[in-house]
């Protein structure tokens, strides 16, 4: 479908069984705008129902996170397929939950565990985290060493925030949150998920936490400016550094996703980082 291709690139279904195909289709739809995804979910369900399958909201694989949410349903009847959900219980039962983290850190810990699980089940996931590999967007299923390094970087940045937060240095704390937000937004697809997709909205929760850290620094008397880089790349490239380019997704010359926000804290500037679509 040409509309889906604009969001997913030349994406092919690799699954061999009904259950694999059901899951792969629905995971891909998490990357397209919600209204487009809803339409295609209905089509997928209609096709399944035509052969005697029924929606099953209990037949679900659970992913640890800070809330309960059915991401997409499973099937029972003539087609047996697991769905997927976020589970607060799974997070509570994890080792990381036993460390009594503050609310904001608890959400970041949720991101860490959710990402680890998602990387295991979705072969399309890549990373673009500069501190791990700065020259390209890297497949996490093809490069296992990169997968481990990316997950380690996420974990290290969570621990850094925890230590600095206890230290109450608001500027250091803000810088640590910028680094953490970058790590979260550096888990990407090719092309990157659309901002109004399920994935886009999930990652946006990290930006809300970043804003809280910025507000805290402002209240302490600091001048803070954060800028999420979007739109035409030519208009924002002065605020970014070491950007990455792709030849698919979005429109030529546009920013596809903001990996790291631009920041100016007092007189110090910290460049952002983006993935953009080439002009050709």
C-alpha cells in the first residue's frame, strides 16, 4: 500500500504462521499515525474474522511499564495469536521496581524494561545513539554487540540521573535528563516512527519529563531554552550537530525525528541531533 510505504519504507512481512503475521502487522502499525493505524487494524480484524477468528483481549504477552494498556488484541477460535499489552504488574514484579525510585525515575525505569523487551520481539528496531555509534542508524537484531551497548547506555544514564538527583544540582540534573531523553529517542525504525503514532506518543512522555527538569532549573534561577528540532532541516541545522540522513520516510529535506533537543542553559549551548531525509 502506497500510503503505508510512505511511513514504513519497503517493509515486508517476514512471518510464516498466522500468529507471526498478526503480530508483525500490528507492530508495524504502531509506527504510523493513529488514524491510519486504526483503519488498517479494522481491515486486519475483518480478514481474520472471515476465517472464524475472534478478538481475544486476554490472550496477551505482557510488557513491563508504568500503566496497563492493551496495545493490540490477540485472536482465538480458528486462529490462535497472542496480542500485546503494557503491564504495571510486570513492572512491579521486576527487580528494578524494588529500588523504590521516585515517580519520574520510575517512568524511566519503565522505559528501560519496555525497550529491552521490545528489542527482543521486534527485529525492525535500530538505534542512533551517538555515544554508542555515531556514524549510522544500526540494526539491533543484526548487530548484537550494538544491542548490548545501547541497553547498557540506557541503564547507565538512568543511574546517572538517580545519583545527580540525590545531589540536587539542578543544572547537572537537567543535562543528565537531556542525555536520558536522547537515549530514549534514539531507539528508532527506518524510517523513524511518525510523531502521532503509538511509538511517537510513547516517546513524547520522555520529553514531558525533560520539561519538568527544565522548569526546576528555571525556578532555581537559571536561564533555560530547549528546542525540539523539526520541520525543514535547512531551518534547524544550525542548532544541531553530527546529524544522520536517510533516503526514505517523510519529505525530502525534512527532519524525520529529533534524537536530541537543542539546549541553551545560561550562556552554554548544547547542540541537538536529528535524522533527516536527504533532498534527492
